[in-house]
C-alpha cells in the first residue's frame, strides 16, 4: 500500500519534471521510509502518553536517532518485525526510565558499556547494506561525535540534578549499546 502510493507520487513528480526518472527508486524508497518513521514516532509518543511520559519519549527519540542512524547495529529482517521490536523496546525503555532505580553507579555502568560499544563496535553495518572503508570512518566519527555531545549533556544534567533527563540519555545509550551488541552477535552468526 505504501509502495503503491509512493509510486503514484513519484510518477506525478516525474511528469511535472520535479525529479528525473533515474531517481525514481531513491524517491520511492525515501517516501516509504519517511512514512514508516513517522508511524514509529507516533507509536512511540502514544506509548509515552500511556505511561504519562510524552516529553521523555520525545527527548529520547531526539537523542536516540542521531546516534542510532550512524552507529548501526541490529536490524529486523522485515518492516513489520522492525515495527514490533521498536514498539516493544520503546515500551520497555519508557517503563524502565519511569520505574527502575537509577543511581550514580547505574549511570556509570551504562556509560562505560556505551563507551566500549561506540568506540570498539560502532559503526556496525547492516547485512544488506555494507559500508566502504570511507563510510566506516565517516559514520563512526559522526556517531562518536553525537555520543560525546550527549555524554556532555548527560554530565551537565547530572551535575544540575536533572535526574529524569539523565535517565532518558542513559536509556538512549543503553539501547544503542544493546542494538550494537545484538547486531554484532547476529552478524557473526550470519557470517558463519
């Protein structure tokens, strides 16, 4: 359904000389992925609303996305599996932020695991999208830069006593680390 709608929109864009025929696949793919991303974000915000954590959900998504895009990690095999796992993880993350106890040593453990994952695993390519050596360096650098910026924000929030924001950033780091570790495990199994 989404693919057919993207094809129709692309056809109109080509007829109106907005894009050229050679770029058809790129635009169709981008439109489908954009709609899926919006659906995932709306589902996440709905989950956040059910837990009375809308601002935390929005903050989490804003912080998670720029690291996840460049760090890579585990990817589901289908869009439906991706949606299911993303929704399940989103509920787990928000419930964890809300109900689990966070102490300075919990933050420290999460940050240390995250440091290892960001500097020794990321970026991790997907099975269906291998990276060139140049992309590996570029994406790894961007992922680490984004992580460092968020680590500085987290440290500042910790010093200011903004516990809820620290929890959100720690959850972001934990999820990126989990996805990198799972990606490494499944990538090894697929290669074997």
